[in-house]
């Protein structure tokens, strides 16, 4: 017997929700600054990022959680510290071919 492969059916609403979360996450000046610092410095600990942002760790953690939930950044825990870095794959998809096809079908 030949086994059929099921294709994942993703509705356009689910695609919109995914991008809405990402765009909301980067639609904030502080979070854009965090992303810029991570771009310049690579993986960073909250303890090093907080003074650069002139922000309390609790407030910084709030912004990092939003970016993390949107998959804009990645987190790695080493001992008691968490290190954050940009998720380049997610950033590349923000202006991806997939999104382009939704709004400019001629580019598909």
C-alpha cells in the first residue's frame, strides 16, 4: 500500500496571526533598541544588557519576553543567567517570500 503524505493546511488567518505577533513585538522603540544592541554585540546576558538600555532588569525582562514570545530572539540559559540573541531566521521571514506572496501575488 502506498502511504499518502498529509500536507499541513495553514489558514490565511493563522499566517496573519503569526505576523501580527511579530510586528507588534517590533513596533516598540525600546524593543528595536534591544534588537539593535543584540545585532551589534551578539548573544548577551540580561545583566550586561540592562545598563546599556538604562533600564531595570524587570522592565527589560518584560520586553525580552515579548520578543521571545514572537520568536524574534532566542534564549539560552547558562547556569543562573539567560543569554539572548537575535533569531536571524525569524527576522529573515518578516519580509519573506511567503509574506510577499500574500500582498503581491505577482512575486510568487
